[in-house]
C-alpha cells in the first residue's frame, strides 16, 4: 500500500471514530458479498428489470455461435432426445399434461429447471415426467414402468433408503393409529422422542413443528423474544425455508426487513457481529460449506457453465468455531439450520461432525421418518415461551398439527432404528467411503473425456463443468433417458442415500457416461476454444439489453420491433 493510501485510510478511520453509527454502517456494507446474492435489494431490482428473453428455434441451437454442421448435429440429436422422452413415458407425461393446468408448483418447476432464454422452446419439446408409481431400494419407477436410480434424495429427506422410511411410516401409523387425529394431548412416544432428541442434540428442550421452514421461524422468533433484538444474520446464498425474513431477495415479494445478509467465511462479518447491538441471532446452514456465498446450484442459473463448488472441511470448521466464539461473547443466539444435513453427515448431525455446539438446532426432513416435520432443539434459556416475571409477555408458537400422533410415531421409529446395527453400519466409515466414490466418479468422467466433475459434502454432490458452454443444463434430460432421476434443481444437487452400494454407484457412473457421451455426440459440448465464460456473459448481457429495448419500445408504442 502506498504512503498516501495508508494516510488516507488512517485519516478515514480517525474521522469515523467520531461517528460510530456511520462506522457500523460502513462495516455492514463491507461485510456484504459483492455478488447480487449478497445484495438483496439490488437483486430484487435486477429481477424486476430483467426482460423476458425466449430463443427461437434457430437461436436455441446456435446460442454459442456454433457452425452450421454442429447446428445440424444438434437439431438431429434434439429430435431424438425429444422423441425418446415421449416414447419411454407416455402415461407419465399424459398425467402431467392433465394436471399441470391446475398445479402452479408443477408449472414453476418445469419452467425453472433450465435457464430462462431456453425454457419456452425446451418445455415444448423436452417433456419431463413428474409422477412416480413406486420406489424401492435406490430406485424410482414411473407410471410406464421405467426404473431410475434415485438421485433426488426426496429433497434430502431420504438419508437411509426409501424402504427404511416406508417401515418407519408403517410403524408410525400403527403406533399413532391408536389415537388417530387426537391433537393437543400427546402420544406416549413423544416422551421417548424428546429424550432421544435431547441426547442427540446435546440440548435441554425440544419443540415440534410441521416443516423445516416453521422450525427456523420458531427458532428466530424465540431468539428475538429472549434477546429483545430484532435482526437476524444469514449468510449469502443460504436457504432456510421460504418465509419472509430468511428470503430477503428474489422469491419474496416484500422488501428485506430485519435481516442482514453477510459474507460467509469472512472476518468482516465477524466484525459486524462484534460491533452491532441489534442482532438477535445468526443462522447457519452447514450445507453452504459446499458453495459458500452462492445460492443453491440449480441448472436454471447455469448460463455459462462457470458454476463451481468446493468443500474445505478444516476452513469451515474454523469458521464455525469463530462464529461460536463471537456469538458467546455478544450474547447472540447461534442457530444451526440442520434441516438438510442433520442425520446425513453423522448420527449427531453437523454439530457432531464439525465439533461445534450451537444454541439452537433446527431439524426436519429425514427426522419425520418419511412424514412432514420440523424440530427445534435448544438451550432452556432460549426455548422458554413465557417469562415468570412478566406473565403477559409470551412468545406464542402453536400449530394444530404439531406433534401429530402419526408423525411422532414415525419419528420414534426413525430414532429407535438409528441405534440398530444395520443403520450404524451405514454411518461407519461413511466419510472415507463417499470420498472414494467421489474420486471414482471423477476419474470415470475424466477417462470418458466428459467435461463433468463432481464436488461433494459427503452424500450431497454438485456437478461442475470443466469447459464453458451454454448447454450444460441439457444433461439432466439425457440423464433421465438413461434412467437417472434428478430433482428439478438438476445437476447442481445430486442427493444419494446412504444405502447406495458400490455396485449401485458403478451403475450410476455407467449411466452418466452413456448419457454424457450421447450429449457429446449430439454436439452440445462443441467448443472452438474461443468460447469463454466471460464471452458468454457479455453476449448474454447484450441479448438482455436488446430484449429490454424491445420491451420498452413495445410498451411505449404498442408495436413490436423487427
Ligand atoms: C437448510 C434448510 N432449512 C429449511 C428448509 C425448509 O424446510 P421445509 O421445506 O420442510 O419447509 C430447507 C428445505 O430444503 C432447508 O434445506
């Protein structure tokens, strides 16, 4: 740093010392990640500004400037792919067609599985079934009898294999069936669930809810109640469910309110936590360790192929330790949102795996033994819903279906089975086993000369692409025709259940290679070396600007431009 710069910086620091509020404001700005994901307000503005852009049937094939022979190759390949998707699953697709009209969730997922400029054309020609008839082992079977390896992981619920959950659900129904819909009072198995969850989480109290979203809501509400502070801190890109305060950017129609979105794994965020007095809690989703400061890696954002993920266990552990220290120092409630990773990384969840104890932990997904659930475990001082000395000042959190007998029964079956030798065996040596599988997958992709490499947090994998392209998102369609089922997020999130055997992994690799080679042969990964991530982004920016100009022109004149 030059002498003048040092002088300027120290002069600025001295000036700011006299204005603590300004200093804290500046500190906050510096602790924001520079991406749009780190700037919720700006991201919402950009989302509102973004014009519709739909490639026509020429642009769709030539978006990267590929030569004519490659375009022909792509068109032929596309026709085959489209036909294959239709031929193999007529009944599955017919039911989708019949239902989509009344099911906005299905319309959303079918639209947002790919980047929006491609989506209208692809949706018309690449139908993807959304119905399943049965599941067993590590497979899902559609209505036409096509068997797929299940990489959806049921949004993360399926940690131990579908048959495990079927058994838990049946046991839960048998247990809870004696009470049926009796709510308000508790089934006796609740006592056992509370005892087991206290032991597993190392916490004093347990609170039952109906979804992960609700559990996080309750944890944050309690933190605000007990600290008397309003703001929550979340880290850039982290998902904590779909309620307002944890989703301050696009996706939520309201403007950001009492939420600070800070840079993950960054000293400046620690400084904010050290210096501000309005922070009630810090929310941590340990799944972000795989891609700090980035949103969930869906294929809809795979515009140029520059997606990257990398997990550094030592660095993330250090980060959690630092958060622990600063939260203890400042009386901020540290909440681990283990809705996704709980019971997946280890039986004791992320707390045990990273060796860091939170003040509250949220669980969900798998803990319901296959039924919907959200759970908060926490220290007594944060979990109480009333105050002895101010009886009217309560923190209300009740829900009709909390602690439903069937859910409690299935949870009880889940928790008891966790102790069984068969389940323990799945966790034994889990890290080494999955690290070796990841290596094997990546080696196989390299050997097959495919531009695909996986990064993983244990059994949660994300695919990175080793060359720029505008068409990586197409891989999910080829994978489907080769019997691999992904969630609508696509190749950004492959979720394996722990009951995958080595032979199952080999079969998955074989299908990946077959799908990838077909995509390669159809010309989608053409690259003349002139194609760069930056070049693709610049071209996208030009296209969007053009589209915006046309949109404004149309609005002003009522006429379309040529
Ligand atoms: C980390 C995390 N928190 C909260 C949620 C919300 O849970 P639910 O979908 O059960 O409301 C999810 C869901 O994916 C999640 O992954």
